[in-house]
C-alpha cells in the first residue's frame, strides 16, 4: 500500500459526498437558466486570460512547492494528444484544496473547466474558482440544469476539457477512493467523449516539511490513459460499466488494488468507513 497520512485533523462527514469546509460568505448569485455556465463573452475570456498568466507564474509554482508535487504519466498526454483535441473529461480523487491548481499545472497549456459546488461560486473564493474554470452545478432548478448540461456539452464538442471530481467533495489527505457519482459517465455517454483518469497518491514528507511546516504529506499526481464507453453493451448498462471502470482506474493509479479499496465503486448514499492501514493491508475499526 502507498503511504497513508491517516490524519485525524479533518472532520470527515458521515456521507462520502458531503463537504465539511465552511463557506463563510454568500454573495447571493443565482445560477438559473440565464447564467453563463461556460462564459463565451470576450470580456470574460480576456479576464480569464490575464488570470491564467498570473496562475502560471505565481499560483502554480507556489502550489507545486507547497504540495511537493511530482507528476507521473505525463507522457500519456502527448501519446493521446489527438484524442484530447476532440474534447475530454478527466477525473481524480479530491484530496487537497489546491489539487486542481496542480492538475492545471500538469496538463498545461490545456484550459480545463471544472464542475464546482454552487456555494463555492458564491463564497469568498468565487473569483479564484470561476477564473480557474469553475462551472457551478445548479441546485433544485430543472431549467438551470438543462442550460448547464447544454453549455458543458457545447464546450466539450468544441474540443474543451472538463474535469469532474466524481467523489462529490474534497476530503483533505484521505487515501481511500470514495464511491463515484455517475455524472462523469452521463456526460461521457451523452457527448461521446472519453474519460481520462488521474489520481493523487501521498508521500511521507521529509524532516523539514514534517517538523517545521507541519505538513501531513506530499502529493504525486498520476495520469492514466483514456477510457471509452463500451458501446457493445446495452445502453442501460453503459453508465454503470464506465463508472466502475473509472473507479478501478483511479484506485490503481493511486496505488490501491481496486478489490481492496474499502468503498464500492458507485455512490449509493454511501457512508464513511473508519479504517486503519497496517503492513497487513486495510482493516476496520470503530472510529478515528
């Protein structure tokens, strides 16, 4: 098994898709059918272009140093460059507040969009998230959901890159791969796009990071090869099949045998499993 931080610092929720970090502000933004989920205006593109320059020269280097980022499998981006040009959906476990900055750094110069929790795009980090490519997921609004799906599809069909955190939320320094929601497979099937699996694994920090900066772990990002919809299957089975294969791929990239991961591949109101890791593998216990 790879290094497991096994931190008790964070209050991981009971439900595996729930958020635990508090969003302190709410600017009241409404994400309805008229909201530009993928903003194609010249003004937004100009501002995002300036932001990406600042991101490249300031934020990405800081994030890479802060997280101790190492990248494995970047050759797969070059190997499948023609596939990427036609539109791609990527997935990854969500284990750090800055992990999307590291992903953006690893796949540069691609310009990924990322599906984001709506409160984050109303909160104190809304500017950073929006100009990083954040697309809010509408809540309890059917017409807004239709508009959002169409906007994402249009972007993908133009050769865009969509990143989805299939676990549904960020749990910092959490090693097991939580169950995946089916949104990834839904978009992949609906718009006939491949899925590029990626995964973070953890490395034990050195003395300086551990003792002076109190760092729990450093990160390695593993980039896999595209997965495709199995069109030989009946249509009603394709979504579940792709979701399972995506989950298996992320587990394997993270250094976890999919058969030994403590969670099932598909989210079903899944609850947190408290666990411990030992030299004998993964086991269970009552609480953290």
